[in-house]
């Protein structure tokens, strides 16, 4: 064997070793999997169109002890909306419809109440449609559309964002009408095939009318989905009725997802003006921007503009920072979770937020701040006692004790609590909690006059 061939083999071997070498991301995700009873997970980090991290961990199927891999097909749930949004914008780019089109031009026998609803309002959950549960007995988009016509609007179109309504059912009808094909075929033709996403699709799961038999297509290398119950795992199925597939239900691999987000960093799927329109939230009637753009959530994280979507609530978690050309995708098979893993991974690649040294404002009621600090360990442990709460917070205490440990338990220790906003009576306050060196959250707290916590909201910042 000549020297050149030996050199090539050594190079290939070193490349595989470097690709699979453990790093801070691996350590973080494995720790979170252990802490939150996640059997299997996968991650992709894409910078400037190139995959710089691709890995899988744990077990995709506990019964067969099948390991998770970058080829494992996870249920991404509501993460599907990102794909629907790209499909919509592709059709906009082809001139087949406009975001400001009134939906009644695409819907026969359109109710008078819908006359001012636009395509953009459907895609951004601002149509005023009433949120409600899905119905497995609805057989098609057409049947669901007819049913929606009989339901009065819950709000004036453009007044507020309401997730979980019939918006994406109507959007499916419009996409199929202007696209000239069924929704699933449109996804294949416009996104999956051009990007080589060969492991993404739907399982066509269906319950019989008696709800006693579940059938589905075979999904190669599909991960099972689990939910942790006190001391053991349960397998979990959520059946997405066919009329809801534009809103959720796609299976995909972390490899395919990396191809999708990489394509959005170039003009391969959408031109810059279409991407910009997709990630721009509409302005609500009160003058404030919505928290949803076209099928994507929008916000800020570590001082940056962020778009993304989660699903399940955290079977999938995707974030993208256009200014950094950085995307993170984390897929898991544990539904009892919140979508904070993508942020945790992004922390290793994003510089500290510019507001980190902000001193905040003077604290005229430091006893309230001190009481909150003393309560934090019990909140992290899920053992907060009712005697510290009143009103809504007391009513929601069981949920707080269940979900805050998941949200807060993996963070470094609290470094400081900075007061950012305070009402004149010192009852409504906003804090920046700084953990470790540079991880932050916003705590919005409302106290009653006796100092009990009446409302509590914690968000990543």
C-alpha cells in the first residue's frame, strides 16, 4: 500500500473521529436527557449553509433497544408549520397568490364574517378563528372547511394571535387550490425532492370510527414517542387527522432538517425578499407586532432576532438567527418536555447578549426581590408551597411545580437578579435573572399587597 493511500485512510479515520468526538454540546444534551428522562435525541447545528455539528444520542425505541442515529425519523409535530410556510411563500414567489389576498376569493360560499381575513392572517394565527381541539372524525379538509364556516369568529381579524385554530385548515385548502395538487404532494415537489429530503413524510395514521384500531404507513427507522410518568416511560401516540397535516404531524430526521435550514440560508428555496416576508410578523390592531410571522414564531434571544418553531411541545425545537447565519435543530422522543434544548445548544455558538451588564433600575422594594430569590430553589426543585402564592399563580401551582424544574433545572446557579421594570405600587415587576456567566431569563411577577405572588411568567431572553 503506497504512502498516499495510507495518508488518505488516516485522514478519513481522523475525520470520523473528529466528527464524533464528544464536546460541550454532547455533554449538555446528555445531561439534559438524563435529567428529563429523554430516551433519544438528535442535533444539527448549521452555520452559513454548512453542517458543523450532526449527532444522535440514546435510544430511538426502548422495546427493541434501537439506537438513535442521524437517520432516525422523529415526529416533529407543529414544527411542520415551517414547511407549510415555505410552501406558501414559494407559491407567492410564483405569483399564484399574495399574502394580502382576501381568503374569500379562494373559498366558495365564504361567510360574511371572513370577508376581511387575509392569507397572511391565516398563516400568522391572527385571523380571529376560534381555537379548538382537533376532531378525528373529520374525514377531509373539505369537511373541516364546511364545519369551520358554521363557527363564529372569536375575535376581530388582526386583533390578536390565537394558536390552535382552524387557520391552517383553511390555508391547506388555499394551497391545494392554487398549487393544483394535494398538500403532501406539494411538499414533496417543492421542498423534499429539491433538497434531497428522502426521509421526511407523514405516516397516514388513522383511527377507526370505533377508535379501537390505529393504522399507519411504515416509516423507516421511526422513533417511538414516550412520556415520562413518575417512575417509568409510557409509549405515546398522537394521531394527526389528515385535515390537520399542514399544522403538524411530519416525521423527519435531523439530517433532513439540516438540509432544510441550510437551504434557508441561501436562495435555494426562497429569494431574500420572500424569506424576509415570511419572517416578518404582522402588526396587530393595537400597534404591536404579533409573536407569529408566516408559520414561524418570532422573537429575540441573546439580543438577536430569532425565528423558529417547536412541536410536541418539544419533540422538535428549531431556532434560526439570520444575522449570524446560525441554525440549531434538536429532535427528541420525549413529549413531557419544554422547548429549551435548542437555546441551550445555541448558547455555545452565540456571543453573550449585549445587555448582560445592564444594571437595571433602583429597587425601592428590595424585600420583594429577596423573597423571590429565596423562593427560587423550591421552584427549581418543583416543591414550591401554596402559602407563597395567591390568585392565578396559586391556581397554577401544580403546573409551575411540574414545568419550572424542567425549564430551570439545567441552568447554572443564579448569579444575580436585576430589576428592569417596576410599577408605582411595586406590585408588578420585571426581572432579568442571570445564571452563570451569560444565560438570562425574564421573570415577570405580580405580587399582591401582602407580598404573595399572584402571577409568574418566565421566558428565555
